[in-house]
C-alpha cells in the first residue's frame, strides 16, 4: 500500500490508496492505523479502489488541535472531495465503525453502502454517557501519566481482546507493534474527543439509515453481538453476519472470511442497484 498525506484544515492525515473501481473507505479502531487493514486490502483491491485513513490521534495523522467526531466527519468529506470521490462504500471497525455510522448520518448522500464491524451507535442514556466520559477521562490520564507501553500492556489484556491470544505469535507481535507506535497525546485525545460517551447517540435515528448496511460481529464478543442484533432490528436494509469462534476484531482473527463476506455483500448490493437502473 502506498502511504500518502493530505492536509485538511489544521490536520495532516495519513492515508493509503490501492486498486481501482468503486471506492471503499476503511476506518480502523482505537490504537490502530491503516496497517490494521494490510491483510484485508489486497482481497478488496482486486475489485475496488480501497482507501484507508489514519483517524485523528492515530498512525501518521497529526494536528494542532483534537478532533470531535463531527469535526473529523467534516474533514473526511473534504478528503473525499480532494480524492475526487463523490460517493463511496464505507467500512469501519469499532471506533472506525462508530465514525462510519456518524459520517453516514451527517452526509447520507455520499455513502452508497455501510459496513460496520463490532460497532455501536453510541450510548442510549445521559447517565451512561456521563459515566463513560468519566471512565475515558481517567483512562486518558492513565495514558498521559504512565505512557503508551504501560497502556498497551493493559489494553491487550482486557476481556474484549482475549480471543486474540490464540493468534500466531507473529500476528500478535504486529498488533502490539502497531499499538506501540501511537502517542500518548493522540490516544488520550481520541478518548476525550471521539470516545463513545462524547459522540452523538444515533440509536433513535437508525431507522433513518436507508442505504444497505452489513453488520459484522464475532460470536465470542457477546456485548457487540447484542448491540449488532439490536441495530439489525432497527435498520431497514440491514444484513447481519455473526462469525463463529471469533472475538472483537473479526478482520484480524478471520481475515479471509471477513474479506469474503464484505466482497459478497458489495457485489450483491451493487448488482441490485445497477439492475434496478435498467
């Protein structure tokens, strides 16, 4: 993948672009970067123009001020304009999934299909949001005080990622290396400004999503299985895919299966849309 940089307002974003065809934009999770997709991109680039973007506070993206979810979505719109992309398919994992859903809410005219992996629409009540904001603030302070290495040790051992301990050692080492390349300020600001408690809650607006949506979750990640099932019941044109014997990061634990599901979904939806025009 070719590494590129693009300046938008006061932020310089790292991104990659590979392949040709209809564009699909991939957004990674917390502590990740474009590199989280390096095994997925070749599977998709045979048929699509695949763009991966380093989210604020991650990878090679740098800026003079933190970004809220809404501010990043504005920047993403400008990035797509720069890349001469009028409409795209949008795929997001975890933090990237929350971001992808938010972008689809702010700019529905740009999104052709939406693929959400282990993602949520936010929190439902003000009490939940306040509690999460406080929790993320404490975690951000922990990162700033103790450093990235200490945080990565903590983060890779939380229950959410237990299933990744079954991965080959070289894969686990790559994941750790990617996390270790982040900065204290970047991760802390991501929690403080784009955390689950800070983002808008989209639960009441899910019925407004009219584009085809693919919802993916790992069967071992029960929290997100439940969230995903509830989203599926509220989105008009949703397709649910629960992957057996897999945890939170389906695209890491089941690369081939993940890419196959995404390709089949896109082929079906593009075919139906093109067929409807005839």
